[in-house]
């Protein structure tokens, strides 16, 4: 096995392997065996043993466990946990303390795996790709610097024209502007404000956008990026009211109207986001999709929505006992699109649905929303398990976009995220009587300093970049069912604010945050919050103007990066051209653009060669770096193949050359001159008919002489054919229609 290429670089990381509760120091590196890459695991405790090798193939898996730093923006280095599984290898867990180095190593592994997958698929050769052009450069330079001209009479035999690029017309059509961009993530909001709106800074990334390998999708992506950065120019914020509620119903059925919870505001909300936990505690709920409790609570909600507005259910999602309902006013339904649901179980064995989360994501006008309803691990001492449940939900919950080319959307890649549910964070006070005493004295703020959720958020262990409104209501857990009494059972649970509502995003104002003591169905009290959220609505006229401005800017940028040439001259005149006497004229071309350009002479429309037989350009193609110049020689040489037409006046020393730039414009060169006719290339019959030197014969007379000669030749051939046919018929009269007679006729007159 070959050693890693760079054991000290990103191709190796030091860490520990977690196996059977023990941690063994090890080093992970990239190595090659039989020409294929793989993960090499060197155990430091077993120095003399052979290292383990896991090949990287289509069945190789390397997954990083969810950590807070992967989901939100926290400038900390907490290390990484990586799970690796091979074709015939069980899953192994590694802990890498250096997160930055670990991410670099994982990036290398991912690149190798992607390359392997691409190599296993048929990949048509792209002759226009830039790297292949570079490979061809040496051969081209040799061909273009061949030295002596070594003229031959037959220019077509030189095969130079075989190397010409056929003209490649790039047709473009004016497109309608794309729909207003919906930000895939929040990176646009973190862009530095120092960049000019009218003339963004041109970076190397932008330069690469315009190289020969550029695809149209890259241009569209850059336009969308600039549109998102200029969003304020064409987007207006309109406020909408969102009611958000959560209630752990402890497996009970509704026994009263829900209006005290859902209709506590005089003005009807535009949206309802309602989450339930422990909807159904029966064993059947774990194994069957249907639940009678689902329909019971859905009907109870629909009957209790605000009477001053008409609502329609947008979406519902349920996982065992967790259910999330989204309702919207009927007149807003047409503005809602891209609705998707997802669920993640984190309960028994880390997978079952007794704990976990359900979510609905949608786009309202031009703002993306994600509403999450979760039920996290219980018990006072298990706050770390609750933290892990939160991280698992964030890491495992992703939404598949309709466009397969776009990456999956996770929870955090939305403009507005609302997280509600029974989060189960308790108070770090073991004495229930002390807690109840502080509640009776209304010292809620003192109690909240012992709240586990607040503590974990402060330490950035969970919900670090979420916001929660000020809590002014007493704990919502735990009560005796059907009463307002604190838990009087033998367990005597310590009261806690288990039921919470948090949010993440901009343009969000919480108008109220309260519990509803009137509802006594469960051992929890329902909680609700009312939000006023600024939703981005596109002004179509302003959007079109911004789009057109960006397209014009892109056109200017593309023009700046299009190849361009400066020609020292474009008109050439050759005087007194004679048979087999070479004439040369040179001109210079200079690359005055910002990118490397490829030039070539191309055939005109309906032509095979780029020039007439008596003309040649050297070099006929090549490459120029920016500010580089080269001389091109135009050579006129009349050979035996072209002299006849020039002598007869049917051709002239006139031509137009097309100098083409790949991805650039064409330059036209005008060639003109005078030709001195010669007896060389003129038939003896035509010369015999001339009464003075050929150069003194008018062109029109030359054309007539050649034409009459051709007619006489054909007439003579016809007469000879007739005589041959008569001779055959006289010798073989019985074969008047035979094939022999026809062959004699055709052989005598091959051109008829």
C-alpha cells in the first residue's frame, strides 16, 4: 500500500476511535492500494500491527455527526465526530479534536468519492473544455512555427484547412426575468455592505464565470445572487399576524371548546400554527399511521378558529403523538407555495417517534417559513439528551426541493423559523415547595435564572441563535388533570416551563406570549404567542427594473471579459501577381482584452476552405495571452491548379478572410490585387487563336477564346464517339442494342 501523499497536510488527521466505551488514539489518513484511494486507520496503541484500510467506493459512507457549530454561526472549535462505514466494514466512530483540520480532511474524502462516482459513469468527451485546450497548446505551437513555407503546386494537399475550426455562432435570446429570488440561506444578509451596488467588485470567481467552460446556469446564478443582494430595492415589507400555539394534551380527547386558547385576540390572525404533543399515547400509535385522536383534535381546532375570518388548512403533519397544523386565511392561499413536510424521530433507540419533531416549510409571497413542533426528552437530569435531540432534529430534518439541482434545505435555511413544543427543559431546583413558594410570591424572574433552556442557550448548547419573548406567566407543567392544582401525585413533579415558543429571523415582533389556564384537559397548560412578521412582497415594476439593471451590468462585465483583438490593418492589395511568384504582406494582431483568446481563420458561409487556392495565412490559428502580439503573413502564390481560372478571367485576386475569435466577434480582411496572365496554364488551342501577347488580350476576349475551345473539344469528342459506335454496329449488326455499343459510346464521350 502506498503511503499518503501528504501525511502532514489535510490528508491526515489525529483523533480517537470510540469503541466499546473506550477511546483509542489513532490517525486517519488517505492512502492508495491497487490504484484506488481509501481511508487508512493507524492505531497508536498497536504500532506494529498493519493499519486498517477502508476503500472509498460507491458503498463508502463518511458522515459527520450533528453539532451545534454546523447548524448556526458560532465562532467556536468544539471538534468533530465522524462515522465511517466501508463496503465490508461495520460503522466506526471517530472523534477529531481539531474541527478545522477535520473539515479539510472530510472535504478531501468527499472530492475523492465524487471523482470515483464520476469515473464510474460514462462521461462524453468535451472537446471545448479549457483543460483540453491547454493540453493541445504545445502541438499547436509546433505546427504554427514550422519554419520554411515549402510551397507545393497543390495547396489543397497541405491539409492545413483540416485544422480550421468551423464557425461557431453563439445564438442568444432575450429571456424574461426569473421569478423573484427566494434566498436559499442567510448568506446574502451577511454580505459586507462596503461593496458598491452599481459596480460590484470583480473577483477571480467572477473572472472564472466568463472562461470557455462557463455554462449558462452560472450566469443565471450570478444574476440571482445580485438580485438577492439588491432585494431592498424592489421588495416591500407587509406585516401579517401569526398565531402560534403549543399544547401537550397527555393523550386526552378534547372535552371543551378551544376558543379560550385560539380566540384570545380581537383581530383575527392571518395564520395559525398549532402544535400538539402526546396526542395519542396508545401502543397502536407507534405502529399504525392512523389515529382517532388526530381527527378529534383537528375537528376541535377547526371549530374554534377566529369567527371573524374564514380559514383553510394549508398542511398537517403528524408523527405518533406530535401533530402540527397550519391554517391560513382563504384570501392568502394563492400567495403560499412550495409546501413541504418532514419528521424526525429521536425517541427509543434514537429513531422512534415518541420523541422528535415534525415540521412544515412553505414560501409566503417572497419569504420562506419553517415551523417546527418538537417533543424532547423528559426528566430533569436529561438536559444533555434534550440538547442532543435538538441537534439531531436540526441535522436530520431536510426538505427536498422541487429542483433537483439545488441542495437540500435544512431548518436554518429559511427567513423565518418558529420552533414550538414541549421542549421539556426543567428548573434546576429539586425542592418543589420552594419553587411553588417563589411562584406564589410572583418571583418568576428569579425562577427563570434556574431554567435549563435559558442556561443551555446562554452556553450555546442548544437554540443558541433563537429568541424567546419575556415569560410573564407561571409554569405550565405539571398540574393534576382537569384542575389548576400542582401535581399532587407521589412523584410531586417540580413545576417547570416545559412548553415554549421561540423564533429565529428578521422583521419579527412578538405582540404577546402567555399561557391559558382556562383549559384543564391535560397536565400541561396550552401556551400561545402572537407575532407580527414582516413578509417580503415584490414590487413587479421595481423588480423588473432591478433585473434589467443587473443584466446590463452583466453584459458590461461579459464584454470586459470577452476576447478582443486589435489589428494593425485590414485591407491588403497585391500588385502584378505572376504565376509561381510568391508575394507576402504582414500585419500584426494584439490581444487587447483581459483573457486568453484563441483566433482562427474560418470558412465563409457555404465555403469549404477559409480562402481561395492562391492565398494562405500563416499562422492560420493560435492563442494570445493578454497584451501579447503576433505577426500574420498573407501569402499569394498562383500554382498550376489556380492559374487557369486566373488566366481566363473567371477568377480574380479578390477575397475576404474571416478572422474568428472563440466567444468573440469576427474580423473581416479584404484582399485585392491584379494578376498578370501567363501562357502557363492556357491551352495551346487558345494560344494559337491569339493574335497578340496574352497580357494584351482583353479579359472578355480570353473568356470567349476559352469557351469556344471547350465547345470545339466537346464537339470533336461527340463526332469521334459516333464514329466508334458506327464501326461496332457495322461489325456486329445483331448487337445494335447491346451493352458493348453503349460502352463504346460512353467511353468515347465520358463527360456527356
